[in-house]
C-alpha cells in the first residue's frame, strides 16, 4: 500500500522560492505542474519519433557507447524504449533545453559548475514504458542515480534528474515512486539499502507522484526511487518521460569512441 501523503505541487519560474528549496532539502524531490503546454508535449513526442525513425533506418545500436533499448509497440512495430543522447539527434529537443527555467534548478546542486549534462554520461534520456507481449521496458527497479558517476570515471558529485512527462501517469498506472528523505543517507545506504534494479517490491515508506503530461519532476541523484509497472495492458499503459540530467564536476563529454560503462551492459535485463 502506498504511503498516504499529500505533498505540494509547485509552479517553476526562473527562480526557486524558499518553500520549494526547503521542501527539496527535506524530501529530495519536487513536482512542478504544467511545466510545458500540450503543444510542446506533442512537439517533443514528434521529435522523439523522428529520432526513432532515424535510428531504426540506420540500425543504430549504441550512441556514444550507450546501448539503445528496443521493443515492440501495441501494433507489433519495433520501437525505441530507452533513448540516450536524444537531443543530439533532434534540433527541437536541443533548443528545448535552453528553457531558462532549467537554470533555476541548478542552485540546488550548490556547485559553481552545475550544468545540463547534454553531452555527458547518457545525455538526455527518454524512456518509453509500455506493457505489450514483446515490450522490453515496463518498469525499473529501485536505484539511485548518483553512483553512475563512478562508472563514468568521475568522483561522486551532486546531481539532479528532471523528468518531463509526455503522458499522464497517475499512480493507478504505475509510474515514479520515491523514498522521501533518502537523499541524506550514508554512503553505505546509498549503495546497499536495496538491490539495484533487481528489487521492484513496494516499500512501506514510498510515495507515488501523481503526474500529468506536461509536468516536471525533479529528484536528487542520491534519492532511492523506482518506476512501478502499470497494471494496464497496451496503449493505456504507455508512459513516456524525457530525463534531463543536471550535473556538476569535471566536464567529460562523450563521443562515438566512448566505451560502454559496466552497468550499461545490464540494461537489457531491466524489463
């Protein structure tokens, strides 16, 4: 059973309010409603479909060393279910990242070199969750995002992950679950509190974020979270999210010669 909690929904402007900062410091996440309008949602969906067609036509399997995850849609067509460095293949998505409201989130990192990681790690990731007989991506087990730095040859530094919702995702359709306050845990808990990606079991303290298309969620890279599987089948289960990483530390862009990180070799096991 989900923990009963009423958390505040905010509106993101070009500067965070004290209430927003205080809530984030205590809980490790924020939920902004109506971050983008329906027209922009549709344009982002179309942009991702353009990238998908390009990759399918060119039989792209990796981008800058990151494996691309494929599956099948409700009609049996092959689709991309996990994109990486998506904005590098979409002028519209690249321009979208210039929205100055993303910059309003950077002070949460407390680092002078905080930035959008468009060219680093996995770049701008889009996940396309759907329940079909041959879907390869329906859920994602418990994990934190911060330790990825280690696998990319970096020091563990503060980071945020912003999720732009392209579909309605109420808790009744699965979606994001978080453990509020877990971003302040010890390093031992950061690595061993749960079995990374393997553990999909509900937690008595988890909170489900009730999101709609156009909303933006933001969570601390140290926060334990998961994406619950939808109980629905077919098109009704579809959930598309664009993840915008806000990072700090040494600038280490990737290119076509970048190796595949160790943990990325196991992405195919996440279904």
